[in-house]
C-alpha cells in the first residue's frame, strides 16, 4: 500500500476476519489512507436503501421515502391546507352551489356522491364527488366506463372537465387527502387488483390526491385492463419514492395542461 501510494482501502465483509479489519483501519488512519467497509448485502434485492446510525449501530432502512421525514410532512400538509383554503374561499363558495343546482335540474337525486375509499396506510375515509350518474340504490360497485349509459348529460360535462372532483378539496382541508398524490380507488377495485400487481399497496403509504403523476400522464378515468393499472401503479410508486414540493407543483401544471389538451378517458 505504501510503496504504491494507495489512497483508499476497501474491506469486503464478511470475507475478512473482524480482528484483521481493526488492524487495517488502524494502519490506514496512521498513514492518512481512506478506509471503506463493504457490508454483505447478498440476498438483499432492494436498490433503494438508506443507512442510518443508531449510536454506533448501522441500520439499513429499506425503501426510504421523502414523506417519512417529519419536516417534509409539515411542508406538504401546509401546502395542502393553504391551497385548499384558497380554492374554497376564492372559487368553491360560488361554484359548488351553482353546480349543485345544475345537477338537481338535470336529474333526480343528491348533488353529492359519497363513497368509502382507501387512504393513507389503507385506512378508509369518505371521499366526496359531485354526482354524475343516475341515482342507483344498488350496493354492488360497477366501475364507470366511457359512454356509460348511467352518466347524466351534465354529469358527462363534469367528468370531461374533472369538475366532479372539486368537492375533494374539503377532503384535503380536513386532512384525509392531499392536492397531489395517488388517486384513491374504490375499495373493491383495490381488492380486485392487489393480488395481480406486485407492491400494489405501496401507493397507500402516502395520502391520496385529487390528482397525481399517473393522471398528469394520461391515466385517468376507467382502468380497462391490467396493463393500464400496472402503469398507473408504477407512476404512483415513483411519486411516493421521489416526492418534493417542486414535484407537486410540476404535477399541477402537467395536470392542467392534460385537461386542456386531452380528455379521451373521461
């Protein structure tokens, strides 16, 4: 090492005796040589890991997420609270009564549609939307399809413009949802796809959103096949693992751009 002017020494564990490691560390520090230890991660199939120190004990955190951090949670919740409050004060106070009146004129039934959906950590919450279909007293869930005959005339406009989702700003205000996050699916839809898609429920490790990366990329409305759902979940997982406030702002811009240009899946 000294004769060849070596600057770094790597010790690969567990293929070296611990006593020998201490000897090498002492030698390296005495001669101002960097020493690096390569732990044994064989059989560890995760690329995304984080090393934390609990005193002198190294601990591996599998699949770290930005929103595990308390400060990041505070930033995201603060943004959600301020954004939803501004939307309700500036827009929803007059828009909700107007849309409710149009729904009542167009068809019989309540203006709002309520449904239990999975939220963060798989906890169910009541998700609010404007009613876009004829009133159905049946209890069986049937996913809405493109050109679904149950959709009312005004409901078709609401779906096309995504205005049917705006009551969810109340969900954001009370903390059940976020402005940006994986879209909350009807509970039955989750149970249908969970056995077919690996790590499907990872998308529920953060709060669901009014819109998300998948919707900004065109995966909105009806999920017609397994491939579409896999692509949607893949984008949801990417969002969960790469969240930032700037990323949220970018998704808002992408969503607005998508709404103005394409509505084929509505």
